[in-house]
């Protein structure tokens, strides 16, 4: 049986390289295109060499249309600035799309909802198997503990990451709000200066950007008697890349609709 052809958008970045590495070892799928931004100095390089592995024969290219034509499924780990054009290209070419790009706006997410009525899409703020278990464990803990415990969220990433809080932290916030039936009005982002005594429904979000931390997220539940911490620490970007490739393989042959990593993993 022939392998699923996967086009990677954002192939020049850290995640793009990791996905190319994972595809080189996959028994189900293979790299079919590697798209980089306009003006990238490494355009024309072999994608395998750029990713630190043997040559793939697939050159880094800025031609998104050609990538659509040569691929069964697309994985997008580029930047939010070019997101709309990438989504439109997937729609025009009727290609399933895995979206791992972070920093998307509410209007971007509305576009995803609309596009999913025409093509199959996996959209998740984090493709890691472990992080998706973190989401589920956080939901369970929040429902059980609720107002008996104070809730804080901390995300730590490398100094190069631009968005804060991370997409994963923001999704954790949504999990907590839904599980505890609270709203955005109950959320604060960091603390500075004088505050009144903590409100019982408050959820606090904190961010650190330093060093070369791949990604670390902790949800804290604290009472006067005990503290529960649920933590995920990524040690290698391949954990996210492996999940992204699993998502692409899941989408192949699927009908239109919006899917998430819980669907991919059967959680």
C-alpha cells in the first residue's frame, strides 16, 4: 500500500524540522513537500539536510500551490501571519489540514470552523500525546476540586517564543473554565502591585520565557491543607511532531469536519 503524502508548511522552523525527521521514519506516511516563507535564505536546500538527516530529495520551496497538488494531507506549523492564505489554499485544493500554528485570533478560529464544513481539519494547541492527557487530567481534577482549591497555571518556554501565554496554556484555561463553569472574568494574567484578597473563583495564568526550554506546563490546585500539581515537561520537539504526523494519518480519508487530538488518540 502506498504511503500517505504529507506536505509540511513551516518546514524551515524548529517544528517543521522535527516533523520531517518523524516522517523519514514513518511506515504509513512520507514527506511530499516542504514549504518555507517567502525570502527564506534556505529555500532550495534539501529538506532532509536542513532537518539534520539524510537527503529526502524534497527541496524547501515557497510554492504553496505546488505543495497542495503533490500532497494528500497538509501540516501547518508556520506563523499566524500567513495562516489565512494557507487555509484558503487547503480549501481551494480540497486538502485535509492539520493546524498546529499558535497565536491564532478568535477570527482565525472562526475561519477554521467555517472551513471544516468543507474539508477535514485537526486543530489543536498542542499535538503531544502527553499534553492531551494533561488536558484530560486537568478536567477531571477541576471537576472534583472546584472551589475548594485555588487554581494557578504556569507555562515555561524558550526565550524565542513570541506568544504568551502559550496556546497550550490558553487551552488549559478553557478546560478549567468549562469544568468549573466560570468565565473569562474570573481569569487574571500575572500579578503586579496591590491586590485584594484572592477571589474564590479566580484562575491565574503565569508565563516564563527563558533559556531553551522546549515546553513545560503545570496546573496547580492549592488548599490550606494540600497541593496538587499536574505537570507536563516536553524534552524533545519530536513529541509534538509525532502527534502531528499521527493527526495527518488520522485525517487521510476522513470526511469534512473539525477534529481534535482527543479524536486522533481516541481519548
